[in-house]
């Protein structure tokens, strides 16, 4: 599930306003951001509504009345003059220092609540049927798997939160992995190559069994039997993979990382297992997200980059998360059924 940068920006303004509601520079910047694009105004309204729906988030310091007093985007009508502020004599008062610990705790609580806002909005935007608008002809929901037989007899097993679209003609067999992960068992046909597209990455075979996963930031190909040809984006050389080979492609940079695993461990998610060797925490979390309702959010980039090896039970994602965090010094905190935060310990 790709994160929405506009919603993230709205969350950031919400956090700033909660921290310093009377700061004129912050308020001016917030108002300018909202006026600059109708999408900003819509994102702000969604974030505010979700914040108010969170019973544990605390009061919204920018009230709906304040939020609605801004002129609409593109409104050039003259606004009524504001009454000038009358200067007031400054009265000295003792400076009070808030204990650092209290500020840190409050900030942490607010970050968790604000993260929940973004997560809840993101979760609300993705439903099992939501892939239909992307032209999917087969899709699954959270923790759901599905077996599909294609027109040529090839079999596809869909992981949770997955969608595919297929196109077959006389000269080509092509499947687009819109999102998620899938295991392909391809019927041999040398005259018609079988192509799986995930973003800009193309996997080409004539007959083999392999697994492809796409999580928005990378595409991973693992081969159980036979051979495949992977063409990463950005003009990089074509990679040839055989049984037991693993290839990860960073979709932003085009960087390629190769690895090995036992062929029988390819697509182990079909049996409710996840085996990883030297995978990053972020990679494992991307897989666990397909099997847990709501959203799992990593709050520390350095933690997400740490590498782990293990065998995890996909039928109990919370237990898998906690088992993964123990050796890397992380913590797992659940905020209701919709949000789990993965944080650095301490």
C-alpha cells in the first residue's frame, strides 16, 4: 500500500498545529498550504475528520470553525477587513519550563495518534473490491488467498491484498501484478512467452514456477523451478534466474540485489509460512501487511533497514512481528485493531 504524500503533508501540518497552535508563522504556512491546491484542502478535511474519530488521539486544537474560515481555493473575492490588533503592554511573568520527559512523552503520543490518522485514512482507501477500478480481473482481501486458472491453463495463487490483470492473444501471454504477491505455475508454450509485469519490471518465461511480489517500493522475483528472465527498469541488463535464485529490484533507483534460497521455500506463504534470510525488517513487514487487517507502520528508517533471518507464522502476524523484533531491538505496539507501530526500543 503506497503512502499518500498529500495525506502525509496534512498530517505534518496537524502535528505542528497541535504542538504550537498560537505560532503565527506555523498558522500562516498552514493556511498557504491549504489554499495552494484543492487536493490539500480535501486531504486536510479527511485528516481532521479521522482525528476527531480517534477517541485516544486527544482534542483537535484547530477547531472545525477555524478550519472553515479560510477562503476557498482560487477565491479572489475581497475578504472583509480584519479589526487591527491593539497593542498591549507586556507584563513580565515567570518563565515555566515543562519537563523534557513530559514533552517527549506528549510528542510520542501525538506522533502515534497522528500516525493512526494517516493509517486509518489509508486503510479506508483500500478495500478488497477497490482493485476493480484498476482493471483487476482477480483480487484478494486481507489474509485471503485465492487460486486462479488462466485461459492457457497456467495456475496463479494470489497472496493477501493482491490484484492481477491478464491479457492473452495469439502471440503473447501477459499478466500484470497490480499489487501484492503471486505464485505462478506456467504451462509450457515456447511459441508464446509468458510475461509478468510489476511496474516497470518484466519477468519472462516459457514454462516454470516462480513467485513475484510488489509492495510499491520494490519488486522481488523468486524461482522454484525452471528459468526466468527479469528485465529491470532504467535500461539495466537483463538478469537470468534459475531455481533457488532470488532477485530484488528497487523501483526508485533500479538497483538490483541477488540472493539464494531453497527452491521449496519459494512461495512458502501458501502454507502460512514466511521464510527469510538476510531480508530487511521493512521487507518482512511488507509481507506481513498482506495478512493483518489495518496497517503496520515502521517509525524508524534505521530499524526498517536492519536485516533478519527466520521462519515466521503468517497466521499470527503480531506474534511474527514480536519474534522478528527481539533480535534487532525493536518494539511492537498495537493501537486498536487498525494500527500497529514498530518502533526502536528505548
